[in-house]
C-alpha cells in the first residue's frame, strides 16, 4: 500500500473515532477495532514519512491524548483531539 493510501485510511479511521468513539459505533465496529486500525495505519505511515517526519512526535502525542481521553470517559476531549488530528490534513503528508 502506498503512503498516500495508508494516510487516507489513517485519516478515515481518525474520523470514525471522532464520530463514534467510544460508545456509538455501528454494529460491525468497535472502539477497540478502530483503535487497533488507527495504530496499525499510523505505524505503517510513519515508517514511510520523509518530508513530514518531524511531525511524528506531535501526532504520537495527539493519538495518546485522544485514546487516554476516550478511555477515561472524557468523550468531548477525545472528539476534540481526534478532530484536531484530522484537521492536520494528514492525507497530504509525505
């Protein structure tokens, strides 16, 4: 899978997390599955980043903050953090 495809999938999963996590998922999806997919796509993408490699620590921190908020029951903070991450326009990273 190309970096652009991986980042597009990562972006989509982050959007799903913002829309549904942690308790409003459709029947075939769960927070745990969404989290696993986000982490998988991000691990794959960050190993390929070159131009935007300096953004990796900040995105890692946002992911940790987002998951911690959801898992602590702070849905608003989790959604806000997911939206901030999505608004980075991560699909355009290289």
